[in-house]
């Protein structure tokens, strides 16, 4: 595994997640639905990252897993 590529992918995902967390905390308290969407997105991103890692694309797997889980939780 190429360490530089892994570090670049991981850094990008962490920066994106951090910016979403900071911008999401700008409002008032979260509703139950919003909390569920957040927990689902994080769980989906973790599962997607593990699955993506198995096929060689952990960042893509995490983004797809998190996005799909958040969408499912809201709908």
C-alpha cells in the first residue's frame, strides 16, 4: 500500500468531515431525526471505508457509505 496516497485520501476525508461537523454545529440543538441522520452517516462511512479498503478505495467507500446512510436516515 502506498503510504503517501493513503495519507492524502485520509487527510481529505478528515478535512471534509471536520468542516461538516463545524458547519453543522452552527444552529440550535438537533432534532431526533437529525441526530439519527448523523449517526447513520457516521456508521455508513465507517462501514463504507472498511468495504472500500478491502477493494482498494477506502475514501470512495467512506463517502458513498456515509452519503447513502444519511440519505436513507432522512427519507
